[in-house]
C-alpha cells in the first residue's frame, strides 16, 4: 500500500485484509480509536485515519525488519 501522508483513510482501507497496513480487525481499530491509541477525524460522518500517522507507523515497522 502506498500511503499519501496528506490523505485521510477509511477504517476499511487500512485493514490488512483489504490491502492496508494494520494487521487487526475492524472492531480492534474502532476500539483503539475510542481509547485514543489511533488518531482519527470525523469527516462527513465517517471516521478517518490520517495518512501521516499510517506512514509513520509503516516506517516504524520497517525499521524493525531492517
């Protein structure tokens, strides 16, 4: 997945089974957002995750594998 840090992503887009980078369930993402562990914004009635956060998360994960 190529992540645009200026874009917001829907929860379904960021789940691994849909080609995203978060290897957790949709329910786990909602719970993490509720707890403040994943930043989010509500845009037009939809919960979205900032691309900048996803990019930082992907870079952090790749540093562990290097």
